[in-house]
C-alpha cells in the first residue's frame, strides 16, 4: 500500500510575470476552452527545492560544471591549473562504462544532481591519486586514470531534495532515484491573458533642452487566482530515506511549508507579488493522489464585487464535496484546510487556524497510517 500527501492551494497573484516563455511573455495554457495564465511545475519546483535545502541545511546542485568546480577546489589547495583541470576532467571520464562525456568548455554532457559537499569529496579522491594524474597528464590518450568506485560512491549520494524530486543519470547505473514528489503546473482558475505594459526610464543627467526618455520599451505581465497542486508519495520517500520515518516527517513538513510559502522570483524587483495562498487543502490518501484541477475546467466567474478569490474557494469546496460523494470517502485517512476566511468550508474537512497547524495534523495522520504515531 502506498501513502500520499496531496497539497492543494488557491493563491491570488497581482501584476507579475512569474514564469516567462522564450519571448518573455507569461506562460499560458488553454483549458476548458479558455485562455489561462500558467506557471510551469519546473519554475515553482525549483524555488520549493531551494527552500527545502536551505531549511534543512542540505544544499544540492543541478550542474554540468563538476569538472570545473573540482579544478577550482584543487587549485585552492595549491595544484597547478593545468593539472587541476586534467583532474577535474578525469572525475567525469573515469566513471561508468564510457564516462559522463566532456564538451567544449569542460562541461559534462549530462546534467548532474548531487550534494554541494560532493565537490570536496571528489577533490579528495583526486588528491589521493595525484601521482597517477601527474604521470598521465601529458599523454595524448590518458584513458581512465582515477578509480571509478570511490567517484561513483560520491555521485550516488543523496540529499533530502534528491530523495524528494528524484535523479536520472543513465550513464551511471545505481545513481537513479525515483522522485517521491510530483508538482503540477499552476494555472488561473478563470480566463486570463497576458497584458502589455509600456514603460520608460528617465535619464537623470539629461540637459534642459533634452526631451523624451532615456529608454522606453514594453513588457508583459499577468494577474489572477492560481490553482496549485502537488503530491508526495510518502511510502517512496521513506524508502528513499532508507526507512527513516522521522527524517521523512521532517522532509515532508519542510516540503509542505515551502509549497505553501514559496513564490517564483522572476521580475520580483519590478512587481513584488509576494502573496500567500488564500486557501490550503491537504489530504492523506492510501490509494492514489487526487488533483482537484477539474474543479476549474469551467472558468470561474467573478463575484458581484468583481473578484475571483471567493468564487474560486467556493468552487473548490463544492468540487471536493462531489468527489467525496463519488469515492465514498474511501482511501482518505485525513483531510483539512486553512483559509483567510473565518467561516470554515465543511466540505474540506476540519478547519485549522494556520498552515503549520494544518501541516502538523496531516503529518500526524500520515504517521498513524505508517504505524509510527508520535
């Protein structure tokens, strides 16, 4: 039996451009035959990951620059630059059957995902085998100089974010991690399209006879109420953490908090759209996750006052009521909500005063299902 933590949120975001396409416009999706503003899962997942890593003190990096970082670490220890560069390349070339591949500029041909501390450990392996590296450095075809086993052991290390989000590296068997967390693309609950902004910048040192601006351009932004969804396979997370349920609770708590409190940072200096969700709804399920995106297949209409937040919350609550009727409330160990409104939404389970209270209640229920109540 698998156990899932579903996280749903409704969040009103004012004028912003949280996630741009290749032309700089806010990303969009057509859903229910209506245009919506969209924020990609990768965009929100990245800021969530960084928040989890900072909170837990386990920084990881997605990068192709491991050879260069190892070279820099060795140079700080007094290695000559050419030997350090050779050692950095050997770190990538000495693992797996064919190595990780080195492209122009010394980057690996694949994107690695590893703990930040791995660079120091890889540099240590190079130091332990410096004589062999010095001997091979001048050869036209040096081959694999470093032993693969200690290098691969470092590259296989995990952090909380790697256990959560997974890692794929076909070139190195045993490195892959099936991610426990899934994050959906966020989209507006109502029809919404990008809007253009014509702006100018004044040249502070222009002469009295100078007219006009120092710079003018156009930019695009959007606004709306977003539906956001993520789910964590708690069973897989515990497995990725070697059966440590205490660690899993800590990681889950951090992920849930960062999911609710994070915001992509694009254009933040010119828009400052620092809102938090108006409504959070969490559920612990024992069969499969359930996204509530279908609640907004028909675009929400503005209320009498012209807003979308309250109608979106009401639409979500009504949809959950209908889902509960269809499923008979089966395979759901917990559900509850926290909202900006004083009036609770009975369809969304128990009302909690704060996001931390809601998260704690959900995790307690999950631990009971795992037989690890604390």
